[in-house]
C-alpha cells in the first residue's frame, strides 16, 4: 500500500507473500471454531535416515517435507504458512458468525459486512469494470500535460496504486521523535528494478508475460487489442526508465543512501516538474516545510518521463496502474489475470485461492485491529502472554551478558550497545491501545466501495501523522499475523499473538523446544538492532554512527565471515544466495539462536532436565529450533525469493547457523570433517 511507505523496511522474520496470492489446501476447508494443535517438537517431522551431522535441516524436517506437499494454490508451504492458514480458517469462523449475528456491535457490523460483501462474487462480477470507470474517465479527460501532472496529487491520495513514485509519512531517521513526509521511488509493476534490466532468458520470458498481462488488463477495461498492445509497450518503456534510476535492493540496505532531508523549496528546485506544495496539499498535509526525498536521482527520472513521454502514453501508464491496483477488488476476469501473472507466473502457484481466504485477508488488511481483538480474546491466554514476556526479558539478559563479554568491542561502543539494548521496547501479542476505525464507513453489499474507503482511511491516517510526535504504541502488523519484526527507528521488537501459537510457541511443551523455536525468533528480532543495518541506529532510533572505527571494522569482518559462507549455498540451478542482501537476516539468525540457547540454559539451570523420546535436552533445543524452518518451495518462487527476499532459504537458515555453534556439534556428537562441522566458525556475538 502506498501509504505504508517506510524508509527502512523494519526487519521481518519472514517476507510475507503478497496477500492476494495467499491461498488454501485442496480439500474443501471449513471455518474453524478452535485452533488445531501440533507440538513444538514434532517427531513425525524428522527423517531419521539422515545423519544430523551431515544435514541437520533434512534430519529435522525431512518428515515434514514428505508429509506436507505444497497445496496447489500456494507458492510455497512451510510451518509458518501452515499456521497462517489455520489462523485464517479460525478468523473465517469469527467472520461468518459476525456476518450473520443479530444485535451486532459496531465492530461486528464492520468486519462482518466487509467480509460478506467480499464473498458476494455474483454482485461483484455483475459490475465488471464499472467501479473503476470513473477513475479511468478522469484520466482520459485530462486535457494536457500540465493537467496530468497536476492530477498526480489527487490521484495518489484517492486511488490505490503506485503512480511514478510513492509518498507518505515516515519517522525522521535523523530525529526519531518526529514524523515527516517522504517521497520515495515506486511506479513499477514488476517486483523489482532488476526484472527490467537483466538480460537472461528467464528475465526476458517474465517481461514477455508481464507485457501480456498489461495488455490483458487494458483490454478488460475496454481497450481494443491493438491499442492495448501499443500502450503496453509504452508502459514497459516508462517503467524501464524508472527502474534504471531506482536503487538496487542491496543499495537500499544502506540507510544513508535513502536519507535526503530537504525543504520543499529545495525539492521544487531539484525536481521542478511537479508543484510539490500543491501535491502535498492534495494529500491533506499543509505547512510541510521539510521532507525526505529517498532517491533524488529517481525523482529526476520521473521529471524526465513527465516532460518527454507522449501525453497518451502517460495516460495509459496511469490507467494501467489504477487498474492493476484495483484488480483484486474487481470482477473475476481482472482477478484471474492478476493471479495468473503475479502468482502463477512469478511464483509458480497452480490454483487460485478459495474466495473465503481472499476475503479474510482483505478484512485483516483493512480492519486488522478490529478483527484482531476477537482473535486475541480467543487464542492468546494471559498465561501465554506472561510466559513470552518473561522469555523476552531473559533473552535480553542473555544478550546483555554476551555484549559485556565481547572481546573485540571497545568500552565506549560496549556502553552504547548496552544502552541500546536496555532501551528496546518489547511489544508482545497485541497493541496496548487499539486503532480507532469509527470514521471508516463499511457498507453491506458494496465491496469495491469498502476497499476504496478502507484504503482512503489508511492513507488519511498515514498522512495525519506528519508533524506529530511518533506514536510508539503503533504496530505494523495485525495481531493474527504469523510473523515478527524489529523496527530500528522505534528500537522495538514486535511479536503478534498469531506467531505465538503452537507449533511455534507451545504452551503444553517444556522449555527446550520453545526456547529453540520462539526463543530464537525473539533473539533474531533483538539481534536486528545490531545487524549491518540496525547497528547504524542509536538507542533512540536515530540514524547515527555510534561505533568507533575499529569496532565497526571488527563487526563488518565478522559479518563478512557469514557472507562468505552463505554465498556458497545454491538456491536453484546455478543461483546462489545473494548474501549481501541476506546478511542482516543471517546475522540475526546466528545471534538470535545463540542468545536463545544461553537464555534457555540460564532459565533451566536449577532444573534437572532429562532426555525425552530419546533426545537429550540440548538436542531437543536444536530440533525445536530447526523445525520452525521446515518448508517446500516451488522453483519459480525460489527464483523470485533469490532475487527479492532478504531471508535465506530454510535449509541455509538452519544448516548455515548450527555449523557456527559448537554447542550443536557437542549435542549431537558431530566430528571434524562432517558437513555440519566447520573448521572455523563465524562468531558475530
Ligand atoms: Zn529478520
């Protein structure tokens, strides 16, 4: 969503597949009234024919991989996706009840009516392209270039879609207490700038498929096929020029490359084509004096396109982006075209998700903290909250003692690192203060209108933050989400209730697998405060170098050890992990697992731990750790992830980590020369 523009993507544990591409298993699913249970250490997921010292991931997950083929409507299938699917099924049960209940609360009316309008595909299909027609007509009616440029402001504010660039509010990297406006790169229909520029056969094929998709969408909206073909070529040309001017994903990991705070007057002088004061007024923010321009060179490319491309081509570009952003809220031909390109072609997904799942996801996205309240009340016991809060505190303690004993860090840097750690805010389960949706109108039977009003509500909420102090209670994920994040500018770790469910956090289990799994996740997020990106922010969340030169070099050397190791892993064919892109996540995996292990040892030091099911307590910690990452992935999706995902594939996130932990080799009796034993381990923390 364009209004969710953040300069530095907070580091998620996983990269979520785009929501419209999420889906369901082949057997007809039913709404759930209770969450299913599977244990945090699952013996049926093991493959005991594999020696854990040869391939620990296979040993821990081989059974899971065999027992859990990828459903036809999924690009990949893993422990997180399976739990996310169960959460959705459970939310489906809540929404069905809310849709039908009598004497509903206003919250039940909103989520229930949003859901049932979305489920009414007969009415949606009858409308065809009609709901988006006013927008298309407004674009067509623009008399000249000047009018088109002036229309970008209202278009961005009122219409979903990324038109040439993105804009929104952002926490000021240099002053973490304030929120400022930001203009950032955007405007592409393919997932990354590299898709436009790479010359290999696969990339050529994808561009062909994308051209066909653009043509199809324009044709569905009423263009002749000859016209759509001409327009698609123009759109591709415009986007390719924007792509050339965009930073790469690796470049975007450097926060300074995207921080260019300037006055509006300066922006107007550098990029004079758009009237920026007018543009900002159209977003609802008057009196903006300074803002961040994430990629100034990109804005020059936007100016170039707006002044040199033929007017008709610019209009075609705007029409297409309005259409593709609305495609999943329109009739099934639009939705199918969108699925065929973004899910089938780009991710290898075979089958469209069932409607219920698409609709549950849409309610979660638009009304997440209303629906989330019901989810939390039913699935997140106060006792689980208490235990996971305690575990987080213990893991922070473990990190503290690690930092105190690091031999390579100078006293000055150490003191700052401890201060930063001490300042981290722990947000567990759900927000202390729920979002207020009372100004958002949800109407029964008006699906498209609901999606537009919800997007508008979110855009207004986002822009309204400009000029106000930062709200540190805000969450970037909804409570049912199966994911977690660290935000370097907030200096907080966030664990939604959705990720603290079995098998990830299992209230019925003893500590070993829970610390291995959820403990490592908590450690992972915490360690992001000190990865290649997070270490550049201080305790207050300000972009500020607080490292001595020697310490910074010592740290980078240690990260390079992991970069070299992960670059050797093959994702698919001859594609290796781009470890410059994944190193932040790899460091977080290594540091997180180590401190979870230390915290677990400390938490259980007074207990006499005995083997269970033939595994020692240490072995159970590591199997619990490994089993969060069990996965099966389609080849097309692997390619997409290798190009865009800052996370390494599951096998590397397990084997690449345990090989650096001597505690693992000891636990399983692995000997030098075996694949899971490295001659020289990487040690960051
Ligand atoms: Zn992460």
